[in-house]
């Protein structure tokens, strides 16, 4: 019999997290899944890992991926139709990952996760000077701001006060699971570990784009490493979504 104390060594799935709040599973509209066939393959494999709900978050990034509600909705419909054909009953919906740059505008029609949660990212090169204003304007308009993968912004690594400031402003943080495998490098991993210790994270997601991500995520989950690292962490994925 597996004792309660040994349970940590035996959890090799992601059922405890349940909802993937950040991924690029919708086909052909950003740098994620290339077609419906690949989308279905990714969804099938993630479901086998224990995820039971997917909120797809394609990039909306004027320069590279100028998606709209129409392009995202169509891609979601395509995937839903393909799931029906495959007789897969999966809870899947769509929001977006908004690149905050000079072209980003706060409007009433932003694509949100449930409860008016909006997922934003910024350039990995430097902090945008108007980030706090955008956060403030979004909050004023009634949105709850989630910053995607804060651990990946190298310009914050030596500036923990910036993380503190954003948390003080009420920004929610979303961890990329792959950060904990060292996939993005040791500095990102240690920053993620530090943010976990401070309990700064609110959500976790796969941010899955392609097969290499999938393989790394499977390794992290199926070896039991992920649960050992963060299985006890109070993520709000299931609670809020
Ligand atoms: Fe992403």
C-alpha cells in the first residue's frame, strides 16, 4: 500500500493541476500547432497526462501574429469539429496572449479567460516603460491582469523589486511549467523557484507550442518530478477556471 507520506513519489500525472491556462494549441494562427491534426495530437497527449480542460491562448501580436476575435474563434471551431470527429469529449475554449507593445489598446472587446482575466506578455528584450500604465488602465476597465511567464523576463532577474511592485499592483503571475525543468536555462529556473517560494504565482500553464515542448513536459510530469516540486502549491487553475 502506498502510504500518504510516499504519495509524492507516485504522482506522475497533472490531474492535480487540471486546467491548462496558457498554450498554443489552436492551429495555424501563431507559432503553435501548425494544423488541426497536430492540435488534436497535442490535446490527446495532454489529456493522457491528466489535463482535463484547455484554455487556448494564441498570440495577439500586431507585428508577427495579428490575430483577431474572428481568426481565433475560427481556429477554435475547427478544433472543436475535429474533436467531435475523433469522438473526444474535451472542455476547450479560447482567450489570447496579448503582447503589450506600442500598438496594444485597452478596449472592452479583449479576449479574456473566464472572470475577465486577461493574459499579457511583453518583449523578452527589455521592460516596456508603460507597463504599469497598461496594467492600471486594464484594471480600471475591470480586467484582472495575468502576466505570462514572469520568470522568463531576464531583465527582472536581478530586480526582484519589480516582481514585488507588480504583485503590489495586483498583477497575477502565471508560471510556465517548463521553467522548472531548466528548459529555458538555469537562471529562469532559479527565478521560478524563487517566485514559487514567495508564493507569487497564481496559475501554471504549459505554454506548449510544439513537439519539443510536449516531450519536455511529458518528461517532467511522467517522472514525477513536477509533482515533487510543485504538487502542493496552491495554484488557482482549478478553482477559478
Ligand atoms: Fe505563450
